[in-house]
C-alpha cells in the first residue's frame, strides 16, 4: 500500500500519520517511501536516498548550514500501535510518538514550509537507529558520503522534553558466557548446570551501583542491564552453556576502550565477547555554534542519558545537540506518548531560529 | 538413503550400525525403516508399525508372554557422532551407545535368533522417548492399542549397567516466569529488569538440596534443574519477562500431583506453568514375575533414577524392570560410551532366560 503524507496537517496529525506507518528497525521501507514522495513535491529541496535513509537540502548559498536529523525506525510494538489521541486532544499515545516520530514530524513541517530559511538546512531522515551500530543509516552515510552531512551545527530531534540536551552516553553490548558440563537431568550431579552458574552473572548485575559523574557541568547516569539471556539444550539435559547479553550505558568521561576494559574487569570470571560499541560525546555546549542555538531556543541545558547520533556528528567534528518534543523517560515503554503542545512548541522555536 | 542392518553381526557392530543412522527425537524415520526391513525378513515374527514405532511378536501359544522394549531415539548430538570403537575394541563411543542403541541391538539379536523361545516375546522399538511425554511412542501405543503391549512381565533395555534396576523416578517440567517492566536501557531505572529478577529463581535452584528417600528398600536421588532460560526483547530494552524452564526428577514416593504441589510451593513467588509430567513407579520387585526374572539374571537390584517407561507398564498393570547394557551415568554426555563386553553379557543372560 502506498501511504500519502500531508505535510500541511498539524504536528500531532502528522505525527500520528507517521506512527501509523509501522517502521520497526529493518522494516522502514514503506515509511521511507512515503517521506520520499512528500519531499519530492517540494521544489526548494534536493533529495537523495540511500537505502531507507533520505537527505533533503536547501541550496541558497547561505553563510551557515545546519543539519536537522532524526531516525524513522522504532523498537518493536508493545500493544501500542496504531497511535491514539486522547479525548482532550492533548496527548498522543503509541509506539514512536516520543522516540521519535514527533521530531520527524517537526522536521517535515519545517522542510515543507521554509523555502528560504536564513541558514541553509540539511534534513536527514535515517534508518536503523534502534539496533546495532553497523546498520545505523547515519553511520552508513558518515562512511559512504560524509559530505552529505557537512554543516556548522547539527540538531538531533531525539526526545529531550523540549530542553536542549548536551552530549550523550555511550553504549556497549557484550555477551557474557557461563560454562558448565552437560549431563542427563536424571543424574544432574554428574554435570554442572550452566544456567545455574549464570546466576552469578545476574548477581553482579543485581548488586551493581550506577556511576553518576559530572562532565563539563552536566550530570550523567550510567546503566548496566541484561537485555537477553539464552541457555538450554533439551528438556532432560543439564545445559553446558548460558549466554547473558548485557548493555552498558556509560558516561562520556569514559572512552569506548575504557568502557570495554571496565566491563571485562567486572566480568573477569567469564568469557566476555563485545558485540558492538558506540562512544558517547561530551556536552560541548561551549562551542560557538552550540551556544548560539541554546541562546536562541532558551532553557537550561541538561545531560543526555540515551546514546544518540550526537556522537556521530562529534566524530565528524560538527557540534551537535539533542532537542526534540518527545519525552525520553517513557521511550520504549508500552505507555509511550508525546504532548501535543510540545510538538508545536518545538516547531515554533526552531522556525524562529531558522528564519531570524 | 536406505540403510541395511545385518542382525547376524556381533552386538558391538550392530550397536555401531544403529548409532550411525542418526535418530534424534522426531527424526527416527530412517532408523525405523531400517529396523522394519530387518524384522520383515524374520518369518517367526509378526510386525506392526505405527508412526516410527514397531512391534514384533512371536505367537507360539506359550503360557507366558514377556515384553522387551527400547526406544530408538537419542538426544541431539554433542560432537559424538558417528560411533567409534577404541583400539582395544573394548569400548564403543558415540551418541546413544548407552542410551540406548546397545539395548536395541540386544533386542534385535534376540529377535533374529530366537525362533522358538520358551516364553512368547513381544519386541517393541519406539520413538520420542527423549522429549515430552505426549510424543512418546510407547505412550501413544498404550493409548491407541494397549493390547499390543499386553504381557505378564516387561523388560526395558534402558542403560542399567547390567544390573536390574527397580522402579523409576518421575519427571515434571514447568515454566517459571519472572515479570518486570519494560523501559529503554538508557534509563533503566524507569523499568524493572525481568532477567535480573529471574536471578531469584536461579537462587532457589542453586540452594536446593535433593531428597534421597528409600522406597521399598531401594534408595532414590532427586534432581531439580533449569533446562532452559529465555528472555530479552531488543538490545536496548529492559525486558519485562524471563522464563526459566525447570525439570524436577522426583522419587516414586511422590505422586505426580504431589510433585507438582511441591514445585508450586517452592516457586510460590512466581507464575508456574506445568509443561508435562510423567509419574514414577515404585520398584515392585516383590511381584512374582519380577522376582523370577531377577533370580534368573542374577545380581543385586538397585533403584532406577532416570524416568523410564517402566512407569508406563506399571500404569497398564504389567510388572516391569530396567535391565540393559548401557551406563546411565554417562548418558546424554559428550563422552557417552558402552562397554562391548556388557552388550554380549546382557544378550547372553536374556537369551538363557528366554530359552530355559
């Protein structure tokens, strides 16, 4: 089915339309198609597509170029699809409403309306942000065509509650393996149960205390969680292997290598295999372009806890912040929602910045 | 490929041939085909097949009928396929050598040679003993055609180290579910990690002390093991569910209902869903037919710890024991083997009993 997006609809209606085109990571094609068709109707933009990632640019020869970027994928649905507007029309509920189709809606409304912004704008809509770093559309673009991302400053419309959020925490996934010895369960004392042994890995996770360091004036908050566990051979066999996959969210005072080293020391008694890692980014709000943006949109910046592609722009040497209408605290929960007023507010502030 | 079994080969060679026709539970057809073809060549037997289960009977009008039964499936391979004979030709290694293709080889050799045994014999070769009770070929036959199993006494050629083993322990599988609350791992404190919570289920398993009750003079030894664990939604999501599958091997002083009740009380803090249960069987060696067999083959009976289909015969009112050449202690381990001498010894003792 071909979906048609109406970019003149208000932010909440457009967000709902974006939510209702399911786009769990890896299945973004229908949504990317719809966005591509909508952008192609705008004569003031040049549009390029790579996979399910779209880049649309004004080319007005302005002195400054800024990037507005957002991912179009979501985590798997949790009984919260499609979107529903509450009776007062103040809250929109559904998967991706906060993370981050409301931000994508703001991008699309600005792209449609601002034929002659005061700064040239590059709008980036990309795939696979919610999965391993190697599939991330912005990562792939930064490798295959970094010039498409060039600019003086970047804003990621990740959920930030309408507050400018600086930097981001890094993320590392690793598989921790407990070993045992296989045996028939009728004589289990002839073996060693690897699932029981994995209980000690869970003991480490259960007793772990998060660090909350202050970096460049902003306070971060780490996390360490099992995100998967798997073990078992047959219903009557004592298993000889059990794998716990953990996700470590680390503050930007640690490099990726330091985070890996810490995790290996924490689980020194087991086999540790790093699956993927993405470094964090220090806040960097003292950079001139970042400071100017903060002054224009107002508010008091705070630390970004979730990993975002701010780190990707940091690697390319482009100052970047998170600023979007969603609420990160309830992202990925069954009750995920966005406040309708926040969508309009975010759009208004960005619009005034881009037309000043 | 059609496999051809030579029933005149010695017990070790025939066991190796049976091992080398892979027959992990659910994939027994090629082995059942080979056994069926071999039996069909024996004019003194009537052969019936149901699924991958075969029944072959003499019909000599003897005063007594005995049943010799064995399963033809194995657990999944663990790098121990095909069979290998050691240089001294004293040990045969490989999946199913002990549990229980050496027993099946003894059945087949007796079936081929004993055209006129002193007792009528029913040979049963059945599928899916190593998986859930509902797929067990002997169970299915006991429901669809119980008369095919009728007799005065039954011997299961399960691994027993050449010793008569009485009764069997029961087995119960249950899924224990830990619940949590889903959240983004970047803000994991907004949720509750169900995998971490499952650590408490593993705590129960790790601190559990087995009962070793004496029943009808024989000592049993219980076991309680996790046989599978599964949880996880995505690499950046705090999971809201984690399921631990446990296998409880209970002594025959408990009924199936009592075992279930005990398990539910042990895991009273969690959701418990019973997946399957098979009751044990008390030793019953005082029954006249059982006592006569024990006297004929010699040795001191001991308790059978593994669940076997002795319990199935007990339900049909037929006294039954375990007696086979395999070694149950190393069943289901990568190093599974059988002693070549034990195969011949078991065959000799059964032959003298059936020709006396």
